[in-house]
C-alpha cells in the first residue's frame, strides 16, 4: 500500500471518528488541528499537525505556534512536543493521528503541571499624560446651505473641483451676448447694396414703363423680388429677440444664486 493510500484511509477514519467534535478541525486533507481541553480551560492548547508527502513512513510535523497557545511558555511547549515525538517514533509506519490526540488528552494535566501563563507586557500611560490638557480640535468654518449646494454642484464624484471651474462662467456670459451678432454678420456685408437691390431686376423696364399695360403695378413691383428677403429678415430678428431674452433670463438666474 502506498503512502497516499494510507493517508486516504486514515483521513476517512478521522472524519468518521471526530464527526461533530468541535475539538477537531480539518484545515486541509493533510493538515489538522485538535484542541486539548475546553476553551475556558487555562491549561488548554491546540495541536497543529501536518502530513509530509511520505507520511506515515515519515514523521508528521507537529507545532504549537498557533495564536491560541500564546499564553503557554516555550518550556511547556517543548515538553508537549517531546512527549508527542516519542509517540510518533513508537507508531512510525502506521496511522497515528488518533493515538497522538488521545495521548495528549490523557496526559494534559501532567504536561501542563508546571504551566504558568505568559503575561503580555502592557504599556501604561503615565500620570503626566493623563493630567495633560486635551488638545482642542480646530473648529472648521461652518458653510451655509447655499455654499454647500454650490460646492456639491461643482465637485465631481471624488469631491474635487473640475478643471476650469472658475473661468467657465466668465467666458460663457460674453459668448451669449455676442451670439446674436454672429447671426446678422453676413447681412452687414451687403448692407450698402440693400437700397438699390430691389431695383436691379426691373432696371431695363424703367424706360418703357409708361407704355406697358402693367404700369399700374410698377409702384409695388420693386418690392416683389425682395419679398423673400423680408421674410428671412423677420425670421432673423425673431431669433435674435429670443436669444436676447434667454440671455437676460440666464443672467437674472445667475445673479439670484450669487445673492443666496
């Protein structure tokens, strides 16, 4: 039978024997813990035992370095390990975990007879430190609700102000004011031609105008070619008015927030 087969058989036996026993813990298929004594017992300790690859032909690794055993002196730990190693030598080559656990349980009183709990050093606070006046915490300036709202609106999800937060409003307001002028800029280039533009289409007809049957229509004829221009101009003026109205509303809201 190989070492792995021996380990599998012993593992199944341990699971069957200690099923439901809170003292036994299977850390891994080759590592185990077993508590000797109750939790509130001052002489209780926990065994950590691991199987090497060739166990049980080679001795298992035994340790008492767990946190639970911090109160046990190094001399007592060495006494317990020496006694367990003697049991390992007597049972080498066979399943021995049950034997080691039961031997430790039966000999707990003798192993811990000279046990004295190790006292952990505690740093005490001197009287001078106790009598020293407590440092006053620096009182932070309290912000108003409106100031808090402004900071919350301007900060991102990390609580940081975005880049350029202090110049966006400075640039945005002038742009809103000059935006209407940009729409009528093309008209400024042709403004000098507007007075004579309506006459250009009918200029050749002016010398014979009195001879034509349509002479009665001539007074309003100059206006017919530029009728679409009037419609476009009215539309542009309407857009300019709406933009100016929006700009004034924006400025009034901004001013109201700053007063808050």
